[in-house]
C-alpha cells in the first residue's frame, strides 16, 4: 500500500483528468489514514489533496460520509 500511495502522490498532480473509477479508491485512501504503519498514514495524508483536486470536495465528502465510523 505504501508504494501505491507514493506512486499516486507523484503521478496524480501531473494528470489533467482521472477516470471515474478512481472514486472507488477513496475508501481505501481513507482506511489508510488510520493504518497502524506511520509511513502508510503519512503517504495517505499526502494523497488526500491530489485526490480532492481531481474529484472535488463534494465527491470526497460523500465518500467520507459512506465510510464506517469506528468508535473505541
């Protein structure tokens, strides 16, 4: 996951338009924000902005609303 997130952080800013299928990656991106590995969390944090630039705030917010809430 770490390598994939790093690759996305590098490649997403240079693309003008992403396929609609990339919206399916957002739940995994949000899950990575809570990963036990600090390197994965850091890369996921870096990937949020490029995803939001391409998808828009509203689409990211809709995906966040669909995410499961875990209370401990």
